[in-house]
C-alpha cells in the first residue's frame, strides 16, 4: 500500500481546519487535526507526522514558539513545518522562517496553493516521500512501480524492507542510527523497539541476495547503504 503522508493540522479555527482536512484527505494525505500546541505535542509524541501545518495565532503557545521548540528537538527537527499567517503580516513571516518554518502560506489561501506548497515542502525536506527512482551501484528502486532490481534481475521485498531500502538509498553512504531509521521509516519510535530495525535489516539483506553486502552495519552507530563495498 502506498504511504499516505500524515499531516498534523494545528489550527484553532474549526472552519479552516475542516476545509483543510477535507482537501488533504481528497488529495492523498492523512490529516490529523488538533486545536492547540499541547494537543499537537501529544500527537507528535504518539506518532511523528510527515508534515506540520501550523497556525500562527493559537490559544496558549503561539505557532512561533511551537516551531522553535520542534526545530530544537532532535526527534522533530526534520519534520517540515508550513506556517499559516494572516494577510500582510510580513514581520511574522520572517520571524516564522527564522524560527525554523520551511514555508508559510497567507490566509485566506486557495486549496490548490496549499496543496502545491505542501507537496513542494515534502519534496524538499523528505525526498524519499516522492516517486523518483533511485540507484546505488547496480541496485535500482522505483517507488512508482514498487520494483527493485539488482543487475537487471527483479527482487522481491516485503513492504517494510522496501521502505527501509528506499530511505537508505535516498541517503546513501550516510550512517543512520536505529532511532533515526525508526523515525524516518516507521514514522514512530514510541511503540517499536530498536531491535526491530535489526530484524528488518536482516530480512532486507536476505531479500537482496548478493546485493545484501551493500547494506553495511557500522558498529556502534547503525546502518548505511554504500556503492563501494569492501
Ligand atoms: Ca488561529
């Protein structure tokens, strides 16, 4: 099944939140609506979203404060934030971007504009969420057709192994800790133990056959995929 990006919508105006959520749902996203920062934090603690749509003016903590906090936290640092601001609040926009928001959109906005901004931010911040084919050495993965091949021969992978391989191949040569992989591949490290990663890496290597050597264990650090096997 295709991964539907989870969008956490932090917005205290129900009419706007509803409009946004309906449109997200119709366009291949899974929206989760909360109306203040505390509820947003609870959602994030339970499951990391793929993107946060954050209203500037909220009861309690402002969107600006929340953006700063999430950028400062290792767990949420990589989650894209798109801020919603009122018309003409130029200083707000600058402050929002300074606080770590990836982009902002001015109310009132069109649905098409919102969707375009969300897609653009997701492409920039999380390239593994897009459908472009990736290659490491002679290993090829095509998310569009859900196919993996090694030296031209097709390989069969389970859904989790596919996601794990896709993430590794999008970020080759870099070492990823188990915690990072849980967050980026499973999207939620709260309910899954780190050794789950080891189990799926083992399965991935088995499924890759002779290409399994490309997936390296870096002792004490994690895993990486490399085109340069020793
Ligand atoms: Ca508001």
